[in-house]
C-alpha cells in the first residue's frame, strides 16, 4: 500500500493497494477479484471516512449525507493475489471471500500513515481532522 498525506489538510489518499487473500480454491477468478476489490474499498471507507457516531445509544449519523462511504472514484489501483490452500471442509476446496478483504485496510492505512508522517492515530476512521490533530500534537512534543 502506498498513501499520500496532505500535511496542510490532513487528507489521506490511498494510491495503490496489494491484497493477498486466502479464500481457498478459486473457481471463478473474475468473481474473486470483484469480491476482493469491493471488500478493500469498503475497508478503506472504515479506515478513512465512515464515522458512525452514537451518543447514549442513539445514532447521530442519520443518513448518507453525513456518513461518507467511498465510491468507485475513491478506489485505488489494486492488485489482488489469490492464496489458494485447499480447504478440506469446504465445497471443492473453497472457503469464503465475501468479508475477508474488509479487515486489512484499516491497519494497513494506519501503519502507512504512521510510517509516512511519524504519528499514529489511535481512533478510526483516520479523518483529516484526526490526522491534523496527531500532527499538531507531534509538533508540540
């Protein structure tokens, strides 16, 4: 993964992403690729923009006007490498691929941001405001 961070605005752009995903035997490579790409984009949304707020058990994010999800325009260039150990308990040696790719982007983005600018944010999503706060705190110390 490569990220670009604007230190004036705090915006993080993911430039490219490599996903090595263990889904067991891949029977339909095109479907596998689409599932991985969709999961990665969803995971990047969790990492960078999807901030569902709750107070006293009540949702404060009522609609998609304030809950920003990524679109195709936000998707980085991706390379997907299937890891294909045969799963003996799955049909035809398969596992599942639907939600596996969602898990990787948040820690990958957090580590890439920490590597790029030397600060670690401990709260997700890594919004521009949180990145700027972390950069500001690092400059003060």
